[in-house]
C-alpha cells in the first residue's frame, strides 16, 4: 500500500506541476489598487439549520443501475442530458515527444509500476479524466486495494461518499458541512443482484442505503440511517421493466447535473422515493426518434425526501401522501447535425390524508414540461412545473398553507473533456398566500479519475415575502465537494 501511495504521489504531482508553477508565478505579481472593505448586511434572517441542506445526485445517477433507470454514464452526473466530450485536457498536458518516438502519452506522464495498475497500453473504460490513465491506475488502485475483495468474490455491491466543505460569504457558517448538517454529507452502499433468464429477460433488485456520521440529514428524519431505494424488478427487452418496492418518482426533469440542486428539489418534486410500482420502457421508434415512458403508482409515502422541512407533507406528522399516480413521456429527436432535442411531459395526481386541521384531506395534482437541447459540448435545458392543493400548513417559502406552487428552472452546460462548466437559475412562486424563492448555482464538475470527481459551486439562495420573516437568506457560499464511488 505504501508503494502504491508513493506511486500516486509521483503520478498526480506530474499532472499538477504546471498548475502549481502557474499559481506560484501569479502570487509573485504585484497587486495594485486601494483596499476595499466588503460589508454584508446583518439585517437578513438566516434560514433554520434544517433548511440549509443541498442535495447530491443519487449514486445511480453517477453509476449505471441494473434497474434500467436512464443512467448519467458511469460516475458523471451530467451525461444523462446527452453531453458529448472533447479531447481530454490531460492529453494536452502530456509530452508529445514520447508519442513521436513510438511510445505512448502515458509513458511520458508517469511510470506506473504498482502491481494493482493495469498495463499502460491496455484499453481503459472510456471515461475521460483530468489525471488521465496513470491517475486512474494509481488513485483508483487505492480503492481496489481496500474494496477489491468484492470483485474477487463477485459481489454486486458498491460504496461511496460525498464530502462537502462550505465557505460562506455572508456569514461565518464555514466548515465541513454546514450549520445543522455537520459531518460527511452521506456515505452510501448499493447492491444490484441480477439473474439472466435468457431471451432478453432478467430479474434482479436494487438497494441503496445511506448513512451520516454527523447531524440527521433532514429535521423530519427519524434516524441517521435510511433506505433511499429498495425494489425488485423484472426486465423484458420487448416490454420494458416492471419494478415494485421503494422507487424514485419520475416526475419532471430528472436532474440538472449539479451538487446543490434547484428549487423544485427543495420543494419535494425531485429525487423523491416512495412505496409503489413502476413500469419503464424506452422505445426506438426509428433511427432519429426514441420515446422514454414511465407509468408509476405509489401507495404510500416513505418519509424520505430531500425537501426542506416545511416544503411538503412528508415533513408534517399526521399528514401522508397516498395513492399517487405519475406518468412521464420523453420523446427524443436526433437531428442530422448530431444535436438532440428532448421534450418531457409529466403528470401527477394523488391524495393527502391528514389529521392536521390546517391541511384538510384533499386531492392534489401537478404537471411539468421540460425541454433539453444538446449539441457537441453544449447543453441547454429548461423546465416549468405547477402543483395544486395544500401540502403543508406552514410552507417554508410563504409561511402559510399555499395551495399553488409554480417552479421554474433554466440552465446551460459546457463540457471540455473531463471538465463540465455549469450555470443554472431556478425560481419558485407560492400562491395563496404569496411568496417567492430564487436559487443561483454556478460552477464546475471535474472528473479527476474514474472513481473520483470534484464539484466547485457558487450558490445563492433566498426567499422574499415570507410571513412573518420577510426576506430570508438561506445560502451565499462557495462549496467544494469530493465524490468517490467504487
């Protein structure tokens, strides 16, 4: 293990040396101009600790799930939007002389001699990474040393974690995690057993279990340990996939590739698992048109959601979601120039059972439209959704039992090899009573190795017209997140 670490130090150092030298040079340059003092307002009311909690994409959005959810490609959340990649940045840093002399670019970057590394000339997984093949061999080799026993035993399990550090701009709420959510964002383990029946048929299951080593993930969670998904499935190449158990709702645009999230997520509309059944199928209509179909029915909520406390019924004791139907259709067109256009249409209808006087038993419904355009390195997307019915007696946005919620999302991504730059804006409007919510996320995702990725994101999240608080500033920070999975 020591020799492996030393090898990784040498390999990673060779890749980062140009950046270190550039940083040292820039720090020696004189800085001119008067000092400026930045004064922040102290009149803002900051959100309760249970509110200030961003999401992270579930592990099956960063690693292929045998349960057949449309995957974001191995360990890269953005790929589900059809992103394409360019020449890896690390290839440009390599010494071309080795190639000219008949060697390989890998030979010029490092000499990988650790026993767990695959040969430099062997074919890799196809995932473009900043540290290149040698970084994959050495850094991911550490995971192989620690967790390789699962492959030796042919166990269909995985593990990973999200490590989040927040540098707050407006307050002193810096640290590993944030106020009310200190500690590792979460650790997770997955299991994906599958049996091939032949003739294009499979049976299997998917489990994702999460745990925290600090505060509870949400104020309304019962424990620091929880199940995110647990279902069995039957797959037929012709008829699609039928699932039963604890399943993620497919309402609206699946995800926007960032760590922090968007307003619709905090309102409880995205990445929300419940107990029910789901039929999912992708139909190739012709060479240029495909259709993703999802038909789901949920009997009961599971008490698990990434929404803020005060967003929906799952955070209110005595209020429960029951008998909820979800339908989503996503036709995708591939144009002659190689670009793709995907139009998503979603509908939801269900019931709220309540023992709380402020939330009567009633029917709830929602609709969503989303559009995604991708070409070469670029991707642009937008979404609008609206829900009807009271789902919380004191919404975290308005402060009251608003009966209509309208959320918007717009974003753009640009991918350059292993680096994806992202910017998005999402907004929400509560009506009856009225208030509004805005969230800006801008940053980058860097695929360091096949198993490790780095997120750097600026986030500004605020609510206006809340009763009685008025203006609430949830977040104004720069965030650094390391995600690893194996």
